[in-house]
C-alpha cells in the first residue's frame, strides 16, 4: 500500500522568511496530493492541492511542486506570518479515495 | 452550508462501555472515512466506505466497527472501548472516483477511555 513520508517534523522560521516542507510517496498510482493545515484543537483544512498531471501550483503565498519521477512533492510558503503557525500534513490519494497522510510538520513562525 | 458533522465533540467513558460516534455529511459524497489522530503518528485510517453497504478496513481497524446504511451517515462504533483507544477522531468525506476531490473533515471527537 501507499506510504507517505514527511520532513521535517518541526520547522521554525522567522516571520517573513520562507518555509519548505517535503513529502515522498511510494505508490506511483497515486494521482492527487493535497496539503492540509491544522491549527491547535481544530480539524485539518485543505490549503492547496495538486494533481499528477501538473508540476506546480500556486495560490498567493503558498505553492506546491510535484516531481512524479522522483515521487516527491513539496509545500512552499513565502513571506511567512505568525498565523501560518500550525501543523501541516501532506497526503497522497488515488481517485479521491484512500488518502494516506504524512506524519505532519509543526511549523512555528517566530515574530 | 456544506459540512461534515460529528457528535459528540468530547466523550469520556470507562473501559468496556459501548459507544457510538456519529458522522453525517450533507454533500452527497460517496466516500466516507474515519481517522484517529495521535501525537507523532499523524492521521491513521480506521475504516472507510465507498458507498452504501460497502465498508473496508483501513490501517488500524482493530476494536472498531462501522456501518453505512445511508449515504449521509457513517457511525463509528466501539463495542468494548479500551484505554488505548483514547484519541482524537475525525470523520471525513469526499467524492469517490474523482481525481482532485479533497477530503472534508468534521470537527473531531476527543475520546478518553479510563
């Protein structure tokens, strides 16, 4: 079955700096890769996603890149702000089912 | 408003006392799933369902049951809860068979088994 690894497990950056979180997956059949943000005590919420036929997607300060050959994808957050502090999860899925999540990255943005 | 609704939000119970956590979605999603979240382990899938009367085990199904008698509801049943089932539980749903269909999560149920 699918296995998703995520690094780093914790990440601290200064406000205004960039943050990068990387994930790798094992099943080449996976074709959809969402990223979720989870604030303390709340549910995971989708922040950006990418399909396997796209190499990069951007939404304001957030971008995701996908390398299908190497089976890895990354989340990039630019100009970080304190409200970006949260736990971020990557996931891999095939056709909208059986989402497998990475273990999460705790991002702290220091003022 | 499109949403996944879980109840209760918090639950404290004792070992062996059967309990049910309800989950309902109003988005006509075929796919529903239960996850448990534990520190350092991320989100692990317990059971999932691709449609009415179709359920399958996820990665950590031991000690849990589910049913899918209606499309909108997917309850999680703990027949005889044990302390190692103390966790944060999330129900989620999505459109099955569609690439690019994200999971929508409920607000979570924090379960404590003493």
